[in-house]
C-alpha cells in the first residue's frame, strides 16, 4: 500500500512540474491556450465524477472549473480587446452562471453545454496561433 501511494504521489509531483514548466515557457497566447485545455479536461472530469454519482456542488472539479473561468475572464484586456473582449466577458459570465445552475440542480447536461461552448472558443483561439 505504501508503494502505491508513493507512485501516485510521484506521478502527481511530475504532472505539477510539467505544468509549471509549460506555464513558465508560454507566452500570453500560450497561457490562455493552457487555461482552455485545463478547463476542458476539468469539465470532462466533472462530468465523469457527476455521472459516477458525485454531487456537482462542492466537487473539486466544479471549483477548479470556476477558478479557471475566473482566470480567463480576468485575463481579458478590455482596453485593447474591443467588442471581442466584451463578448468574451459575457461568455465567461454565462459559463459561470450555467455551471452554478448545473451545481444547483446536479445537471450534467448543463456542464456538457458549457464544455461545448468553451471548446468552440478554445478551437478558435488556437487557430489564431497557427
């Protein structure tokens, strides 16, 4: 049992180091891409968790998803972003609201809707870099 814990702890440690390394090396566009990727993975984990019987409200993936959305919203440059920045603010506000409703009603379909919307934005964002 001790061996299994150590392997799991080491795995988590290396994942954390990998993420920190990617964040350190990324530019502003890359950081937003990382946030989108992490948000999509977190929403997937939230769906799996909820489908497994866990409550959405209070779920660690729910809290993490909201934190990432707040980070994305706070990264918007309102002075240079023009109409796009205002649109993104509305999208992030809507995503937060829908996740809150999902938590209130334990509604997995709402999480999936948020994930689809974020996925479309992430794809467009990543296409800019190409």
